C-alpha cells in the first residue's frame, strides 16, 4: 500500500518498478478531490456552508457561554486569569499566572479532568511563559462542562496560590 504522505523507500524488480511508475503517474499531489466533490454536493454553495455553520453554532455556543460564565464567576477580578471571549471558532484561550499552566493541567488531571496540554497553542508546544491553556468545550455534554470548568477554576486558584507562596 502507498501511504498518503509518500514513500520513503521502494525496492522491487525492474518489472515491478515499471508497473508502479505507471500507477504513480496517474496520481496527483494534493487534496482528496473525491472528498472535495462530496463537500460540494452536500453544501451546494456558500449559503449551504453558512447554514451548516449556524447549526454548529446552535450546538456549541451555549457551551462556550457556560464556560465564560463560570470563568467570570470563579476567576474574574482575582488577578490570576485572563481569557478570550471568541465570537466563533472552537477554543477559548485561558492565560494563568506565568509558570502555572502545566501545574494547572496536572492538578486538573489528578481531579479527573483531561485538558489539552499546556502550551498546545504554541509552536512545538513551547510556551516559554508556561501560562496558556486551550479550552475546547465543543465535545463534552453541558453537565460535564459545568463540573470540569468548576474544577479547572479551583486548579487555577490553587496553582496561583502555590506560586504566591513559592511552591512553583
């Protein structure tokens, strides 16, 4: 079989190499054209794309709003967190005190909340400030979001307190 991203080595008899070259000459490098055609058939036009995105928004916007409500209630005004309030997209960027993001992820994991790794938004996942978390509330059920975000906020507060007393 031929991997989608190419072949690193190919060893065969001269006859098999010639046969493979015939097949390879018919391939294109680029996107999956058949899948693109499926999308054209499904969406039909730009209005179809917009209508479908409105359906996505109806499902995920309430989840984002709930996360933001919890952040405001639990973190706002404490000087320990800032976050984006996106008007679209799939993530909320949460900034915690410098040096605390990995600790927040660790604490949340110990409490049973799985987060995206600290620094995931940075090239090579290297956040030199160790301060950024990417929150992705699109998949979990609303009840899970409620619990997970409350736990996350406790973890942010605990990590900030640990930093304040010199544990981090």
